[in-house]
C-alpha cells in the first residue's frame, strides 16, 4: 500500500467513526419517540376506560443539553390531549438556583392532564450527592405552583384513579410504608416510583398492579441484547420498557425525555402514552 492509498483509507475510516459519534450527540438525543401502550388497571371505573395517561420522566433541566427540546416536545405531546399526566422524577440535574429558574420556564410550557397531573421526586432533585432536602422542597414548591400534585410517600385520588407516589429510593425521605400500610387494594391504584430498584425491597404490602418508573434513561447508549455499559441500578434487568415482576406487579420503565449527558445511541428519548383499560 502506497502512502496516498494509506492516507485515503485513514480518511475513510475517520468518516465512518465520526458518523455514529455525531449521530449519538446531535441526532438521537433530540429524536423523541411517543410510545403508545395499554395500561390495564384493576377496579378501574367504567368512565375511565380509554382515557389517556401520559408519563414524562427525567427532564434533567440544566446546562448539559438544550432544554428548549423539552418545550418543543411538550408542544408535540399536547396533541394527545391527555386526561392524566404523571412526571416520574429528576426534574433538574443538580437543583441549583439557575436550574430552578430554568425549570420554571420549562414548566410554563409543560403538559397537564385534563383530570389530574401528578409528580414524584428523583434523586437529582435532592441536589449534591442527593443530600439536600431543602433543594427537594424548593423543586416541590415550584412544581406545585404550576399545578403538579407532588406525592411524597402519599396517595391522592382523582376521578376514581388512586395515585400512590414514593419519594426517591436514594433520598433520606424514602418512606413508602407511610402510604403502603394503608393503601386500599379495592381501589384502582397506580404507583409512581422513580428508581425501579425499589421493586426488590419488601415494601409492597401485597400490592398487585402497575408501577411507573424512570431513572435509568434506558442506559442512554446500548446495543440491545449485547451491552448496556451504564445502568444506575443494582438489578441489571431494569433497563426500560415493560417488565413482569411475576407476583402480580407490572413495572414500566420510561427511557426519559432528558439526559444526564447529551449522548444517546439506540435509546431514543421517550414520552409514554398509556390508554387505560380494565384489567
């Protein structure tokens, strides 16, 4: 191989290597997917059949990506005219004062349910090292000022659907038994729990039904069936999508709309659109 051919081959390889890098940095992080699924709920009132519940998770408002993407995504989501909207944690990246001000700008354009809007906190909403409860309270106050019912180890019923929300697993305020010891299995219940690792802890008091989670971002970069190099959970089967926990509980892990870092490969950002059905 002469020098000219060698340099040509190097140039070709450089282009081939640059394309997936550029794609995972500038294309896929902003290629939103609306995932549509049925959500069968036990004891669901007849008038809630076919109603829409939208799950939005892990906004991560901060400086690591252009959060205008969130507002653009919300505008697209409005066309579904959801009856309920649930936000499953990590509204800010670190919860700094600047991020909280930016969160207000985002929430001015957020999606809200016609019948109710609920939210829970994630680990990032607790500030540095997840140890700043005052940051969590500030974020809670912001969200509630926009009409999001924040559930912190609490339950609240709306139009016959009972929403149960846990505070984050990694926070000092993770006290799910405050609500699970008194939940009513005869109601139409739906649990919001940011970190799916909580599914493996003995806190459920015989609960059978759906759990909506986030936290993993689907790994952000992965080759399905081959490798998911970064996954912030102990249980490595908790990646994304629907998982049967084989005890009457069903888990759904949303891939997130935001990013800890602006990098995604084969894990598009997601908003989930569930159609309620009677189980």
